[in-house]
């Protein structure tokens, strides 16, 4: 659908949500059979009890298509009425075509515009911001946002420091133009700092390793000995994530003039329970204003905020007019925030 630019302000409505996870659910005890770890080690450090893992043959675009189909049905919108689709992922099916393009074909939305966004765990927030701007411009009416990742395909399953943290999933939202100009995004911002990218990165070969990394020593932070697999310096990422979450929420409140009492819910990327709890204590919100589901899904990267959003809507804990803050931080390093009136 092609729309002419209109002078009057356009609101943005969250019309539908959806999610998808692979059928296979792996508990911490299940992982202890394939790597040297235990529930006693994983749960206190991460808050994770289980995660969903993809079997061979399931593609990121498959999960994304399932999630956005559910979101379209929830919104009562036909795939043919979609104008634009963003897919946030760091595990695309292939380099080209984009996973977003493949999703458009799978759900029967051709010739809907489509593009991938790679901001790692920050991807859903980045895509949400771009989708909001597209509709608010008056150029697009119905826009889909998907966060979909299969982290199980890019972790070293011999590295117990990282492989236990992640799961596979997709979360989706469908946004539509609204006559209520006050509805939609109140404030948004994304940031990056590649000078610190070696805290969370995926090297293709030796030339991509940071200068301080000894490729013969797999015990040092930020290197597990496998190229094309996720590398993480846990201590550095922890400090970054706590500070980024705290500063993002504080910035959103300052820029909008809102207070914690005005916010119905903060929906954060599900990174690590200790990270979330540490940041939360510094922010001073009530405990019931942060949503946590990392215990059941693990860290699902770009999918995690979409999963939270879907569950909150299903539980009827979000209502039209509520003010919410979406916040995430991830590899790149990237971080971002989006404050909304639903």
C-alpha cells in the first residue's frame, strides 16, 4: 500500500503481538549431559532454568514467520496489507536474500518492503524505533517488527561460560497508523561503541581477534578457541549492560518528563537476572514494573523483548494508554531505548 504524505500528525498503535519458539526445551540438567555444568552453577548466576533450542533444519525465517503470522492475526490484518517489515537478527538464514525478505515470501506479503537489522540484542528496540518513524512520517500504514535469533547455532557448545546462556526464539509486533496523535513513541534513541566490541563479538578468523587475545589460550575472557562462534568477556559485558540499562531508562524519563510512577512497565532485554536486578536497584522502580521471563527462555537476543511483550499482552497486564519503556543492550556494542504510550 502506498500512502501520500499527510500534514496532520500520525499516531502509532501497537495492534498485534506474536511469538514462536522451537518445540525442543532443554533444562539446565539436560545441558549438564553435554557440557561440564549444572543447574546449581547456572541458575544462581543467570536466573535461567530452561531454554528452547532449534533442531537442524529449522531456520530463523521459519520462527520469524510463525511469530509475525500470529501478530497479524492478533491485529486482524492481512499479510497483503503490510507495507513494511523489519527483521532484527544476528543469525540470518544467509547473507542474501535478507531474512526479512524470506519472511515476506513465507507469509504471503509480497511485495511488502523488507530489511534486516543487525544490532544483536538491541535489534528489537532499533527495529521498533524505525517502524514507528516510518508510520509517523505518514508514508506507511502497517509495519511489522520481528526479533528472531537462533543463538544455539553460533555458540561453542564446549564453552560452558557462554553456551548455557542462550536460547532460540522469535517475537513480533504489528504497528498501525492511529488517529490519536498522542499514541505511540514518546522518545527513542540508539547508541553504539565499536571501540568496546571485543567484549561481545564473533570473529571470522585470526585477524578479527583483539590485539590482547592469545589465540592459543582459550581460558582468557573473550576467547573460547572457535572462530565463527560467539565470544564474550562476561565481566565487561555485565558492567556495560547494567550501566546501559540504567542510563537508557533515566534518559527516557528525563526527555519525556515522566516519573517511575507514570510508567506501567519497563520491558528489558533478558540478558541475565543479576544484571537486571543490579540495574533495577539503582533505578528505584517498584519490583512489579519490570518483566522477567529469562528463567523460561534464556537470553534470546533480538527476540527477548518481543517474547516479553507477547506474554504481557496475553496476561492482560498492558492496556491502551499505558506508558512503557523498552530497553536493550547487546553486541556491537549497541544499546537503545524506546518509550511509548500504548
